C-alpha cells in the first residue's frame, strides 16, 4: 500500500500546507468579489416564452406536417429557417435543418425581454458571470457544452454587409449549454418586428393559442433552477414531485428535471419537449384529431417513434389530480415530442392541470 502524500487533518481531511495556503490568499479577494458581484446583480425581467426552435431532417416536410395539423401561418422566412406562428401574436416555433450529423431535436428556447437593447443585455448578463463569444449559429449540441455561460449576436443570412444589431438575434447559453434566445416582444424571427404572416394552405385540425412550457433534462436541476431564479428573477409556480415549475406569467413556465450531480455539466442539457395550449381541448377529441391526421397510438412504454400519440396520467405525487391529470403528447415526422393541453393548463392539478399552487 502506498503512503498518503499528505497528512490527515481533522475528520480525515488532508491538511493544506502553509506554502499552498499563502499562494492561494492573493486570489481570494478576486474570487470573493466575483461571487459577490454575481449575487448582487439585478435580475433581467422576462415576460414569457416567445419561441422555440426545431432542427429537423427535412424542413419542407415539417412545414407541411405542422401547417396541416395546426393551420399555422408562416411568420417569417430567413435563409433555411421557417418560423410558424402560434396563436395570433408574435409567438412562433422555427424549423431549421440539422447540421454536423446531429439528430433532430429541439435546439433552443426563446424568452421575451421587453424594453432593453441587446448591448444592455450583454452588460447585464456579464454581471451574472455570463461572458461574450462569437456567433455560434453553426454549433452542434456537442459543441455548445464548451461554451456554457456565454452570450452572442447571431447574424441572420442576408445580402447586406452591415453589422447593425437589426441583422442579428441575441442568444446565450445557460449552465447546461442550452441556447436561450432573448427577444423583443414583437420579434417574429427575421431580426425585426415587421413580419407579415403568410396564411397556411389549410385551416388545420387544431387551433393553438400559445406556447405553454418547455421541459428540459439537466445535470443538476437544483443548480439550474437557482441559475434561472438569479439571472431572470423567476419564482416557483407549482411543483411536480421535487421539481419546481418556474413562473413566466399567465400559464407559462419552464421546468428543469434530472439529477443532482456535483461539479460542472459534462454534457449539454436536453430539451425534452415543448407544450402548446389549444382551443377545445379534451383528451378524447384531441386523440381523435391526431388519429384522423394519420398518427398512431404508442404502445405502452415502447420507445417513441415518429407520428405517434399517447397519454400519461400525472398522479398526486407529481402534482396531479387524485385520479391523475391527463397529458397528451405526439411525435412529429422526426420523432420530436410535443405536448397539447387545455388553455388553462399551468402544470398543476385538477382535470385540466389548471390548479397551480406553490
């Protein structure tokens, strides 16, 4: 057996040498000052989910699928990206091609930040320990984990050489490497607020009213929730088991679930699904419409396949109703999972998930 390299201290912990201690002392004021600055930084107010982005294998196929199902107008087209309108305002979800051999997935979450310029945002984020980096438009999921806690201006494709902020969208990554887009309330996916929706070729079967929530798997859900409380001033709306729902106003929320691993994340977080509120929701009628559109029931706990639908019952131990709060899911042509709920759904209890109490 080899001998220990240092003598044990109290409770079996190794002692630090006097020389090592003296070497660390000069850096302590800087570290303490950085922590104090982050803790004292003013939260950046947000007013809800503005958009989210899908990276898909065939953009045109996905546009046809979602327009046929939802009758969603095209809010904007920029390069290969198509933004589909949700409701009657500027909310949207975007479709872009996958890149770098990645699988189709939900790539980012967009939040609404009113009354603040992008340069002000970068300054305020810096107070929270979020640095600046270059445009990461071409980054894959695996590459973003190496640039956590950074912000950048992402230039939109155009023929112009101007570097004005109007030609850019603003992004940051959280502690798990999840890209978060920060938008003005009227932004519609093309860098400004002057979009003219293109009507869908069909009325669709389901009428969406808003983006309701996003659920993301992360390295340490407690630390991630603390991050969003600190940076954006979010508070708990309700709980599902141990997992808080971070309130974005109205029925909207963010939910971060997963482990409690120590240390920095070694893999990028995964946005599991997005959820829409819809008109005339009942479980039975919604499943009938999805079946009419060609989707098939998922068989039990089998892995999710493209173009399926299923229902889960969220029981009281997860904040649901006594008999279970039903939640309806479906998968698109790439197998990306999305949820459909009543207009009053807020992630809480009762039949429609509308009873949200902390």
